[in-house]
């Protein structure tokens, strides 16, 4: 059919001849195929074994190591984040407790202050009350002494009117004092 | 060569044609289309894996991911079949797997040559594995390597028979190892060529048969998908068997 086919055929005619029509069994091509297989396969083996495969293996190993490292880093970061979150929670709780304390303190202080003020006020009021009561008592005592003199005078006047003579003022006063309610 | 007519010649695709004449010591070592496709396959594997080797930035691109997938696939295969000690053979198994895989896949491109459809290639690779197993087995285990042929727990009176069977099965390994790949690729490509040829013949024959040409065309599409699977599967099987044979070299005690 083509030129190369004819070439092969004529060559086969020279040499083995037996399987002239079947190229895979054409032994005249064997030396060439063997040589070139040895050359190409040898080159392939050399490049793969000495250069390519160790490097590819290293690339894969590196990636695996890197992924493992990244995962470890991620786990460490996760732990850090957890720790930070816990610290944050703690700070928050502390702050809340502190705020509560401050509020309580302020409330206590205010209560104490207002207690103090109220007490001062009550004392002042009590003092004023005492003064007022003293005044009332003094006024009453005065009033009572006034009543005595009025009663003595009235009794003297009544005595004089009835008996027609001036009364003994001492006796009148003694008599008034004797009926005076204590 | 022209026995089956000009329209379909499913054997023609396997013919080796010279590109550069090389004769050394009376032998024909010419650079042929087969050599060219071997070189192409090797170049593809090298480029792919060098990209994989250089992508050290951490985030893999597509080719990088492909190279690493190939690496991890084969290393997983070697580790599971031959154990951690078997990893010394990892480059060999990797080269065999990738070389066969890329040769098979490139061979599926129309008009491309399929390197693995020649028995001399598959036999060479199978013998490479065979002799690696024997040499490494004897170097590592000494005479204990021959325990491989003497399974433990077999009654003494049938032991000779079992040993004979074990030896025959061991010796026939390179044959089955190589013929499996060779025959699969050969048969697959012949089938593809035949159905593709039907298509061309029916299209050229007349108006009515043109419509019928759809059938072999659909078949060709289906076969192409199948051959893609076979291309991968045969590379995998070859590499997997290599791992198991190498495991024998390392741990001959069954």
C-alpha cells in the first residue's frame, strides 16, 4: 500500500521470511525495536528514578507536611481563640461584679449619707421640740403664776365686797395657795 | 501485503517503517516509526512528570494533579502488592506502567503506531521483570529464593508434582505477561481497523449503503471507548503483575 510497507516486505524477503505478512512477527525489525526500546526506556528510567520521581515525591510530602502543619496551626489558633474567649468572658464577669460592687457601694454610701442627714434633722427637730416644750412649760408656769395673783386679787376683792373691809393680803394669798392645784 | 484488498488491511497499521537508516555491525538498527512513538511516549511521560516535579507552590494545577495522581496510584500499587521493601522497585514499575499506558493511549490516535502491539516489545519488558525477579530474589534471599517453588504444608508424596507445577508456572510467567498485553493491543486495533474499514467501504459503495454505514460507525465509537479502557487496564495489569512477581523476589516464602 505504501512505500514503507514494501520496504519492510522486501527486507523480510531477505531474512526470516516465515511471517512476512504479519509485522509483529517480522524478526527483521527486532534488533531495531530492541535497541530503541533499550534507549528510550533506559532514558525514561534514568529521568524518572534520578530526577522526576524523587522530586514529585518531595512535592507530595511537602504538601502533606504543610497541610498537617496548617491543621496543627489551626488547632493551636482555635485553642488560642478559645482561651481568648474565656479570658474575655472572665473579664466581662469581673467587670460585671465590679460594677455591681460599685453600685452597691454607691447605694450604701447614699443610704448612709441620707441616714446621717435624717439623723441630724431628727436631732435638730428633737432639740427644737425640747426648746419648744421648755417654752411651753415656762409659759404655762408664768400663766399659772399669773392665775394665782389674779385669784388672790379676785379673792381679796370678793372678800372686801362681802365684808366691807380690806382683807389681809397674806391670809388671802395663803388661802389661794392652799386651794391651788398642784 | 495486499491480499485483503486496498480498502481494509487491518495488519498494515502494525508495519514498521524506517525513518532513518542505521546499520551497525551488519544488523538493522534503523530509527523507525516504532522508535519514534517510543520516544514520543517517553517524552510525554517525562514532560508530565517534570511538571509534577516543578510544581512546588503547594496548590496543584491540572497537569500537576495528574502527575501526582500517577505517582500515588503506582506507589500505592507497589506498596500494597510488594510491601514497603518493594518501594525500591517503584521507579521500575512506574516506568513500565507509564510507558505502556502512554504507548497504548497514543496508539489509539488514528494513524498512530502502537508500540505495545509488537510482541518483541512486550516480551522484552516481561523478560526484564522476569530476570529482575530472579536476580534480586537470589541476591536478597540466596538459596531461600527457591522456596518459591516449594509451598509449605504440602504432603511429601505430591510435593514433586507441586514443585514441577510451580516451576512451570514460574517459567511461563514472561509468556503470559507479555502475550496478554500484546494480544489485547493487537486484537483491539485490528477490530477498530476492520469496523472503520467497513464504514469507509459502505460509504464508497452506493447511496443505499451509505445509510447503513452508521452501524459500523457506532460500533467504532463503542470500540474506541472500550479500547481506552483496555489501554489503561492492560497497563495496570502489567504493572500489577510486575509488583506481584517482584513481591516473590522479596518474600519467596509464600
